[in-house]
């Protein structure tokens, strides 16, 4: 039975039926056992200063209209979304690159290598187009949902003083 993955972040923007949450990806990467072999932490640090924005819809326990900008919230996503999303994001472009490479291999090694690169980039472009057309979510994946407001003990202590 699959479970849920949770992450805490700050609400940075509001919509009618959802909120945008900014999470510190570098904090999550520091806890991950695969950080030495994964390029996600380095890429996020290089491209986005370690911050990632995620659109989260209302959940069973917390509605989007109950949140305000600056609130610390907990969001959850099913583990199956992570697994299927990873397979789609990495597997589909690699598979397309391999197919184009094999098809162009009859023309020579240089063409096979160029075909792989073109197929790989085309795979990423197709996924991006699919994501934009579906409103930012890849087909077959679930949107993160709000589960709770996160209360900081140090924040409460500072507010009382």
C-alpha cells in the first residue's frame, strides 16, 4: 500500500481554489540519502536558489480559502505520483532519444549521437507542452493538496514576547 509524502512550505500566492507554496528544496535534499548521486539539488540551487513553488489544492483537512500569504502549511502528494512522475520525466525522454538514435544509426555514429540528443530534447519539449496544456500537471499525476497549517514553536514564542 502506497503512502503519502509530506513537505512544509510558505504560502506565497492565492487563487480561488488553490494556493502556491514555496518550499526549500535544499532542505529536503539535505535529508535525502541519495543526495550524493542526484543532480536535483545542484540544479535547483543553480537555477532557482533552492526554492521551488508548487500549486496545492484544497485537501480534506484544510481548504485553500482558509490560507493567507505567509502561512506555513503542510502539503502532501501520493507516493505513486512521485513514482509515475519520475518514470515519465526521465523515462519518456530517454526512450524517445534511444528510438531516434537507433533509427538514425544506419547513417553513422555521429548521426546516432545527434539523433539521441534530438530525441531527448524533443521528449522534454513534449512533456513541457503536455504540462502546459494540462494546467501545470502532467497527465496521470496528482496535484499536491493542503493538509494542515504548520505552527512554529519559535514563532509563537517570539510573538508572545
